[in-house]
């Protein structure tokens, strides 16, 4: 029983608060680190299932300030690819065992760090010209797939959206909308694959206030803590947990 396991809460409470802080104050990209942390102590499917309703709660809390401020065309393209990407992730999950998913989650964590390091050292913008509709759908497949297997669809979404030169508000609003809808879509295959249980639901209810607390902290921390410091700590966290998951999966 998760509710009687102090080790579970020692990992889960900081992980859930971190997800709220990330989404509430620093964009949604790093929030998937929470699932990476939980995958150290839970079966990967349990870690993903526990975080999904909590991410949906955070999404709902974040949606109102950005309502109708998104880019409709870009959101539609990412969703057109994102739904098939979610189904592709579900098919992969059915075909492999938990250790393969551990390695995959760990690899995504390390790739996330590598992508952000590359962003800082590369010259010029991510894409010199705006990516077209076909690229939007293709990147959407990557968004849906990465989101399904590790809640980590942020980087492919960012590459496409930033190439289209959105304003800061439009960018944030579009990502909030896309991931809110994709998380709803993901709920169905997660349930079909048997990820959810009464024990998991009870743990989620206990953790929901911590998710909202993290969101509240994130809104205020955005002004008090530099993004450089926040993401620096995030990279260390992801390097550590990602390497551990790959080690566990391979051994």
C-alpha cells in the first residue's frame, strides 16, 4: 500500500511539488522530471499513471490565465500529430517490458539535458525559417510519443513553436493547451493498459494539494529565482536520475 509507505512519500511529495513549480513558474518542459524521480521507486507504468492526473490538475490550474491566447494553427498541427504519437507510445509499451521503459525514460532525461545544452552553445535560432505544416504534424508525433512514455513532450513542441516566432504569451498558452488536451487523450490508453488502481488513486488524492502548492510556489518563484539557477538544478537532477534508470534497466 502506497499510503503506508514513508519512502514513497519521501520521493513523491518533492517530485509533485517540483512538477507544480516547473509548470507554474518556469514553463512545462522540466515537469517530466517528476515522473523520472518516481520511476526510481515505482514500476514505470505506476510512475506515469500517478503523475498524469496530477499534471492534469496543474494544467487546469494553469489554463485560465492563458485562455484563447494560444496560436490555433500551431496547436492544431501539434495535436494532429500528437494523438497518433500517443497511440504509438501505447503500442510500444505493450510490446516491451518495464526495464526497456526505464531505459527509455532515462534516455529521454539525458536527451533533455543535451538538448538544452545545445540550445545554449549553438549559433542563431533553432530554425532559421518557420517550419511548415508537415513539420508541425511530424513534431507533434514526437510530442505525443515522448509525452506518453515519459511526460516529456516539451522539447519537440518547443522546436516547432519557436521556429514560428510566437510571442511569449502565445508560446506559453499554446503549450498549456496542447499538453492539457494530450494528457486527456493519454488517460484512455493508460487506463486500458491497467496503469491505474485504487491504491494509485488514493495516493493521487493525497498528493493533489502538493501539486497545487507547487504551482502557487512556482508563480511566485518565477520572480525570485533565476531561470538559470532553476534549470541548472533540474539538469543535475535529470542527469542523476536518468543515469540511474538506464543502469537499473540494463542491469
